C-alpha cells in the first residue's frame, strides 16, 4: 500500500491551548521524539473564541484572602458529579500552569507589587478568576505557539483525523497505537497518512460539530467520536453549557453586552417584518425586565434554577421564538427597551450602571462608555452595532463531560491514550467559569510527567500495528473509491439540527427517544457512503461525518439514559415533564420543569460504546476528595520511589 507512515514516540492530535501545552511540557520532560498533528494552528476553539471577559480560573493569589489547593478543589467538587481526585489535581497544578503562561509572556493583570488581581466567577466563593479581556485563550495559544516554534517541535497541519488506531493488550483491554489522517493538500488518491505512536495525546476539543445553534467557531468540529468508536469510556456526556450568543459571528453576548440593557425583539423569518418585543408580557413591568436583562450579563449560562422568575426565562423565551416559532431574535443597541426608566431599575442594576457612569443615553452609548472594545470586536468581523441589530440564539458553548481519564490524564480503559482539554470529561455539573482553561493547561503537566516516568520506552508491537493498520486503511481506501452518494453538508445539518432540538438546553424523554432512533438510522446510512471523485478536503468532511454521526448517537443515548434515571433539571438543562412545576402562567401546560434529584450529584454517569453497537450507561459513586496528611518524610519517600505514578 503506497501510504506514508510516520513513527513517533508521542503524538499530539490537536493544537488548541491544551494540546500545545502538552507538547511543550513533553519536550521539557525530555520526550524529544514527538509531533503535533493538526488541522491547523489557527483552527479550533481556543484561538478563535472568547467572551466579554474570558475567564481563566486558578488558585487565589491576591491580598489577604486565604486559599489552598484543597479549598479550590472543594469549590470544583461542590458543583456535583466530579471526582474528588481530579478536582484536587486541577487545583494543585493551577498555580504552576498559570505561572507557566505568565513566563511565556501572557499578560495577566497584576498590581504594582506583582500581585495577580482576581475576581469572583460563577459558582466560586473566592476571587480566583482573572482575564485578559475577550481573547484570553487566543493570547494563551499565541504564546504557546511561539514557544513551540522556538523549541522546534514539529507540527504537521492540514490533517484531518479519521481513525484512532487501537490494539488489544495481552492482559486485556486496549491501547492506543496511532492515527490515520487525510492530508487535505494531497490529491484524493494519495491523501491517506498513517502515524504509529507509543502514546497519543488526544487534544481534539469539544463536540463543536454536533450542534446547529452553536457558539463554537465554525472551523471547530471536535473528534470525540474517534475514541468512542474504539470503546473509550466517557463520563457526564449530557452535562454541557448553553447560553445566548450571536450567530452570524459566533460570540457569547455576556457581560456588558447585556448589562447595557439592549432592546431585545423578534421578527418573522425574513428578519424584518412583524417586529415584536416578545419578552414584555412575561415580566412585571419594564423595570423588572430590564433588571433581568442586566443579570444575563453575569448569569450568562442557561440555568434551570433561574427560569421561574429569574434571568434564564429570557433564554427560554428566545428558544421558543427561534426553535419553535421559527422567528428570529435580535439585540438592538440603537434603541432602549420600550418604557425604560432608570429610576425603576432594581438596586443592583442601578448601582452598577451608576458606578460605571452609564446611567444615560442609548445602549450603544452605554456600551461605548463601559466597554468600547466590545463594539470594536464586532466591527472586526463586519458587524456594526451602530448601524444594525445583532442576531442571537441560545447556543451550545461547552461540554462538561467527555472521555474518562485518571489523575494523570490517561484514559481509564485505553492505555497510552491521554485525553486533554475539553474532550476530557473531568468537569461535573456546575463548574466555576474559567475552570476549563485551567484544566486544559494542567493536563499538559500531568500527562507529560507520567509519560516521562512510566511510558518513555517503546512497548508497541510493530507487527501487530501493521496488521491492524492495513485492515483499516483498506476500508478507508474503499470509501475513497466509492462514488459520492450523499451531500455531506446536508447530512451534517441533519445531525446538528437533531442535537439542537433534542439534546440542547431543553430536553424531554419523548424527544430524545425519537432523536436517538433517527440518529442510529442516519449513522448506518453514513456508513454506506463513499467519497470518490472529490478533492481531499471534501473527502475529509465526508469521512468526518462518520465519527460525528456516531458521537451524536452516543450523546443522545447518554442524555436519554440521564432523563430516564430521574436526574431532572440541572446544570444547563431544563427537563420538561407532565408532572413538573409550571414555569410561567403565560406559557402552555407543556412547559413544566422536572425538578432535580440532587442525590445524583454524588454520582458520575459513565457511557461506553461496545462492540456490536450497544451503548451502555451506568451511574457510579464519585470519588471523594483525597485526604492528605502532608507528612513530608513519607511523601518524599513515595516521590523518590515513583510510587506516585502507581
């Protein structure tokens, strides 16, 4: 078979902030034989997304407020559904990860004495959060890319992974052994490449390609389906975050975008006719409505606890307008909400705007006063808030679940596979804002240390790898030879619409049952397709649909099992049910909230796709926070003897 083969000790698949730091820390740990394989250094979520004040979460480092790794771990753990040992690892390494970025030149704000100032983020009791503004993760990536280049770590771009190669192990289970990719710059007949690797760092990001209404950048699709297909154990797949975002240019409309009180209205599908301020009938006066719009600034994620009488009712009403009525919703910064009177604002909103010297004028003028960069950001993407409204929807933003890994970020059931970044499902139900950026950086230190200590030698059976790779390559070559029989864009749209309607922030058992059956039918249909006679980049998209199709079916199965277990409404998901609590007297009888069963916060949902196509779901008790006695002599002895890696 005339297919190029690259043999590398440790391969990093993906080049977001997590993958980049993993590569850097592996290099610093003495793993010189490594390579990054990626769709592109400028692709992915980390370098292409942000928010009004994109948060990085770490241990408190300012002033007199006390903090410790165990206290930070408790804040992570208290969100529910998170294993305690993972929480402690993320907390313990947060300072090291943060100062690595500082050392690389990421300009986190500090005072004249060198203290790194912070603020409270959501679901956190201390001032641990920090930010560079809207592009925190982008600046992290730029600094890491510069260091990757300085250290001459090889990077191969324009590669789309289509297969994660695993092999059975003698003692049972499986191990990672490499990947198969499409090189989109090659002619289709020569586009396949094979990579053999002792270790695979799986830094492919979140499931951005699974939702139609999404704030993930359009260039990011994710590839968790590659690992699910190999039987990698996943956890907490149904737990995600959703919230209001602009849809032409994908961006969270959090912070000052809402705190300046834009006018919110809907139109018919043409975007012009039948203009309505649809929120007005659902709130007791314009002052109450304005207060809820203000609160959406920092209560940004949709939260079922804040639906009845709270700010998340806005998200729900936007969903009804767009997903159910087929209308379009806009934020207008050129006009105030009808009847706005600053004297009628709730005290919190009034005091915030007063202290910001923004109790005047129009939303655009207030935005220019409080955050002029917010206006410029949209101008950079061809949207002029001074001349046009901003179209929004409730969008998928982050998956708190993902692949299950241990405290060294190695998959719990596929050896030599290290999920890093959003694809690693370490988070629970409610995570502090910015915890994901911290977790992705911590991953690099943990997996690099473990690989250097335990997986430095070659143990991969080359002959077994060659046999397995040949079988898989023939299958992919067969698909590359078959004629195209379906439109990949239409197939992608079908699965994304299915996820947005059934498995986003509003869920029902009936809806998930129907969607799950449809998903498996579509996946079987995708398996019969071909991609012959098209350019390599288009063939890659057709093949990408295979792992996206599988992933969305597995996610739907997990979400359905979650509802059938009786978990109820929690995190960023509202579960509707006939026996639930009415949400609002102006909504129909179908809008009843199924309350959360908080007992499930002490458990973690595990999901695995088994050979033969069956998806198994189960609940396991979450591991508690570790009890550490801190006795130096015994800890030092364990470290010297490498017992910490056992």
